[in-house]
C-alpha cells in the first residue's frame, strides 16, 4: 500500500473542499465534505495508477509561517 500527502483547501466562493497531491499530475478533486474528498482523491489516484507508476514531479516538504510587518 502506498501513501500520498494531499493538500486540502476550502474554496471561499463555492464552500467546497479542494485537494491535490503535490507533484502528481492529474491527482486533484473537490467535494462537499472531507470524507467525500478523501474518497474522491483515492479513486483518482487508483485510476491514474492504472497507467503505471507516475513520475512524481515534486515532493511535499512541509509548511512554514511567514511573518510580514
């Protein structure tokens, strides 16, 4: 079993959760709930993996807080 890190945001205009896998072309989805988003992303990843293991273009490292005066 493979694990991927998803970035999740909430669209203020639509109220939908939007998620994507950094560096994994095409691995993105949206949904009304976090559980639905997790399911959607899993299905998208499974579908994309049917074409073979992708070449991940970048790697999620982490987040940082940036302070601006």
